[in-house]
C-alpha cells in the first residue's frame, strides 16, 4: 500500500506577505499598461480582487495557526 503524500511545509507569514506584495505589484503594473482598455482592464481588476480575497484568506489562516501555537500568558 503506498504511503500518503506528506503535506508541503507551510509558508511563513512573512514570506506570504512578501509574495502577496510582489504579486499585487505585478498585477498593478499590468493594469496600468492596459488602462482604458474596455476588456483587459476589468479582467485584470477582477484578477486583482480575486487574488486579494484568496491571499487574505490564506494569510488569516496562517496567522490563526501561528497564534494558536504560541503559549498564552495569563496576566
């Protein structure tokens, strides 16, 4: 019986933020190049918004995992 695949290591929050910023900058550059194009501009804007939604969800999940692993200190 084959062994199940191991989950890939989780990306650190800092790395996620760097990658999200880089990807959004690339999308913003593409939007600026097609500014005024009735077809391309709305498509790229939709891509940008979808990317923000997906990335923010993944980032929030990462932050929740990290905060759950930290020991809680009682005052």
